[in-house]
C-alpha cells in the first residue's frame, strides 16, 4: 500500500496529478491511497497525527506556508519521505537540494514525468532495510525539537541502541532519538537487521562495526562502545558469520 499526499491549492492541478497517479498504480496493480490537501496548514494538521506517508507532492507557490517551508518542516521530522515539488518556475533548485527533494514536476504536469516519480518512490520502498519502516513515538535529542512526536525510521539506518533508564536511545545516521520502548522490546522489532548485544545496555548493528577489540567495539563513525566479557564470543562469531555471508553473496 502506497500513501501519497498532494498539497496543491489549485483544484485543477491537484485533480490532474491525482488522475495520473491513479492511472499509474492501476496499471501495475498497486494499492494506493491518495489524499489531496488545499493548503500546507491542512496537511500539517494531518501529518502531526499520521506520518505513514510514502511521498508528498508539494506545490511551491501557495498562500500562507509555501511548499519550500512545508518541505523543511516535513524533512525535520521524516528523513525518508519522498518530497516532489510541483511548480511553474525553476528557481528553487537550491531549496530542493536542501530538503533532498526526489524530483521536480514542472507545470503543466506531464503523465510520463509523474510515472518517473512514482518509479522512484517504489524504488525507495524496496531498498534493503526499508521494507519494514518503524513508526515510533520519539524525541530527537541530538538537536532542538518540539518534544515527542511520531517518526519513521528505517532499521538499516539505526547504528546502535542504548538503554537509558526507562528509555532507549536510537543512535541513527540522522541523529539520536529517545523512545519509551524498552531496549529488548525494541530489538524484537528490528528483526530485519543484524543487531547483536555487546553489553547489557547496548545492541549494535553489525553493519556499522569497524573493529572489535578485547573490551570495546569501534564503529565506522568513530564511536566506541563497550564490549562485555559475557558478550564477546557471541559478537565475534556474529561479526565473522555476517561478513562471511556478505562476501559469498558478492562472489
């Protein structure tokens, strides 16, 4: 199931885009739920409660909050959602780069360009580790945030988990998020990634381990985690087995 949002104050443009998307998914027998919002404010109201969107098509020039400002707000809470700008002008390439826009659609919108956008959206959903996105109540503690909110995280982007009292900190490629889930219950949700316990307070993703020493683990980003004596053998064996399998897959 794809969840697509169209944020467009022009009904004609919104309807045309909706019809192109519907035709494309129908031709490939893909289930898709498309919602149309006439303003950035109306979308934000819905987005605060529901961050399960796979993509949002944004009109740049809208009264009130424009598409660029809305894109920044969206990206601050969701690093993975596909953002596609729809515009009659091409003066916003820099802003598109800043929010990692998937594509630009220049009005009048062309059905073939919409099809190309949809193909990219599908590709982003089928990348390894992104098929089972997690939806969590969490707070971004690595930067100023407005408190706890719903976020989407790809398991493959989580570097390690750290128990912190009654909370668990998720150290990811995009920052550190604090959630109320216990570390063991959260680990069970991450069965798509090779996590291994290296200490009573830590689970590390084997994908990001650079070196294993007697009592510590060095990660690709330079972070150093403790390695308890009880976990040492299991971590070493898991690390060797994981990369032996990956090497065989490449041969």
